[in-house]
């Protein structure tokens, strides 16, 4: 029995050693990989009209905060970036123009929103403006958390910083409808770096419930990207950009659908009207 246990321990030790060795090699490869430029060469500060061409009512303001997915990394046209796609869907649903401004950047984590992105959003967009763009916002999308999963942000810190972000947004834009887009699934990205992506996705599972809980606590809509996006893209091979990590226009379109549907579901839940406005 002792010999059998010794042999079993050696086998398990060898397996674990091999596993962590593979992960270590993949981390080195990851550092050497060439990803897309983090600055796509355009800023999202656009007025988006309904596809029908006919706008009714006042123009809506949409603020987007977040990471590379908010910044449009992976596409080469602003019309294919997530903020613009969200704005287009809202414009079509509301039959109103939407002025969308993105304040996110590649690599951002939740810890960057309160001290860096939100102060920028609270400044007037142009010298002649009387208030910050966020203060008069009708809608706010907070797309954050993916880099917290890849950087292993501690759950307690993630919760505290996300809570501070959502509370600050609610206080700064009291009449806005707010949606938080949660952490997506990482499976399928960088397939040559398994099991590293598998480990990252499992860490994300620790943070996703926090995103949902803090969204509910703050009274904002929650877009469950990990749950609702994959079924829409099953079988497609054009979801990712050329670096096989960031999204393509197809992937961003699916994200935009889920984000706007979450806003609509939240509006239905909070309004007795049969067809409530996404903007409140």
C-alpha cells in the first residue's frame, strides 16, 4: 500500500508539474504575441440617426465607459465599434438621434473608472457647453471586467471598485438608465494558449456573480455577455479579429444586441408602460 501511494503521489506530482510547466511556457508566449494596436485611430463622438432617417423628439446622450471593447479595438471603422452599434440600436428603437461618446480605453480595469474615466466624462465636451456630458446623459453603458479577470483582480477589490463606479455614475447622471456589461467568456479566444484561457475563464467565474450582484444593488441593468452572447454566435468563425483575441464587427454586433436587450428588459421591469422608453 505504501508503495502504491508513493507511486500515485509521483504520478500526480508529475502531472501537476507538467501542467504548470505548460502554463508557464504559454505565459511567455503570450508576452511575445503581437496583438492589434491598442489605439484604433478614431474616437467615438458621433451623432447616430435612426436607420429610417426620420428622427422624432430630442436627441439622446449615451456615455460609454470601459476597456478595449469600448474603444473599438478589433475593427477599423467607428461604425463597427461597440459604442456606435449600441447607439444605432437605441436610435432605431427610440426613433431619436443618439449622441454617443466613449471614454474607455484599451487595458482599462475597474480601478481606472472612478479616478480617470469618470472625471473626463464629467467635464464639458466642448468649451461652450454648460455641463459635463455625463451629467446630462440619458443612457450610460459600463463595459468593464475582462481585464480584471486576466489580471486576477481580487474579488473583494473588484466588488469595492465596481460598487464605487456604479454609485458614482448613478449620482453623476441621476436621470440616466445605466447598463453594466459583465465579463465575457474567454473560451474560443487564443486557442493555441489552452489551458491558459481555460484558467482565465474559470477566474472570471469568481467575478461574474459580483458584477450581477453589484448591478442589482445599484439598480442598473445587467447584460450577461457570458451567458447570452455565445448562443448567438455558435458555429461562426468570424467572431474574432485577426489577433484572435479582440472582437470583430460580428462579435461587437452580438454584444450590442445583448446590451440593448438588457436595457429594454430593465425598462420593462421598472415601468408599467407596455413599450417603455430605453431612456427612461
